[in-house]
């Protein structure tokens, strides 16, 4: 999302990119994901690490969650590419940098990044300024969600092959959307070619979070509202699974954020661990 008057990404997109970069600056190896390209895209200024939301200790759980999210998506896309899937769709792409960071894997795919028109215009310009450009296999697809434009129609118009399977990923998006909007997205995904995979994050209600993480959720919620991107929807895992199955995704399952913590952070000696609160819906068509 981009604020149209200033043509800069919203705070949420920038914060996510900066946390990925901060992981490399303040956390010990092995790094869960390596991404400083998002920092270069955002160009936040020399004092970005002095921002309150970049405090290495206070925000460590959120930072860990963001890098775990990015790593899980990369592993999923690589796994599906090895199975012959050649299309990758990112819903609400923001400052996603997969295509730039993983060029060998990206070369095996046709990547479609969907976001608001302002976001896409800004990102296209920044990629050109940084020397990356937009290669033929990367499609920046502008969709005006506020005007109820159909993202699948726009996707097909951009060259997406609806008869071939795809990996569709939506991270950090559903919390900002009404339930009906997320249901519509799930119905669209359910109609994709057999063999398609969806990975979508959702925020848990506060009472399902670990006690130590609840104050952080409140702080995040207040910050989001102050920046004009308020939290709208929270789901229990059964609620999200029911939503997916009602939409036609019979092969839907829940993946807890804790399982990613086990996968990517076990054995660390620095105590870095994702905060609770964000889980995953995984589904296949």
C-alpha cells in the first residue's frame, strides 16, 4: 500500500523491510533470511535504526516473526518449483524482494506481484533507480482494491496462465481486511488450476497469544491505527479453516507460528524467537 499524495510505502511495508535488514545487523548467524534489498528500496535515511520500532530488544519477537515468514515462503516456493510449478503470485506484495534476492530460483518462475497502483508505480521506479529493473519474468500487477477490482482478472490480463498451477502467498494482509474480502480471495484461489498452493497468514485473537506477547500486540494495533492501517480481522484457527472450506478449499490445514519457531530457531544461543500471534492457512486445490 502507498499513500497516493506522497508516493511512499505505508509504515507497515517499510517496517517489515527494515526488520528483515535489522536481522542481519543485530542478530548472530546463522541468519534465517538475508535481505537488505528491502532497506535499499525503502531508503529510510541514515538514522533508521534510531526509530523506536527498530529497538533490537523490544522488537526482537516481531523481527523474528518477519524473517521466519519470509524464509517459510521461500522454502515453499522452492519446493513447489521442484515439483514443476512455474507461477508464483504475491498478494499485497509491498516491498517484497524475493525476485531480486533469489535470482536463480526466480528465473524458473513467472512472478506476479499484486498491490495497489501507487505501490506498484513507486516500486517500479525504485527498482529502476537501484539498477534492478523489472525483468520479463517479474510482473508488477496494479489492482485498485478500494474500487473492488478483481485481482484474478488483472492477473490473467498480465499474462497469468489460469490453466496451470501456481503458488499464491498472502502474508500480513488479512488482519487489514474485512472477513468478506478474505472470503472472496479464498474463493478465487479455490478456482485456480489443480495443484495450486495457498499460504496465507492470519492474526490470532489476543486471548490465544502467549501472555508476554499481548502488550506487543496492543502496541502494534495502536501503531497501525495511528498510521491509518488499522487492524480489522482476527481469526482462531478453526474459524480460518472454516472460512477456507466454505470457499471451496477442501484441502486446507493450519500451521502454527510456533512450528516455524521450532523449524528455524531451534538451537540458537541468542534467545531470538518469534512472538506468538500470527499463524498460517495452507491449502491446495
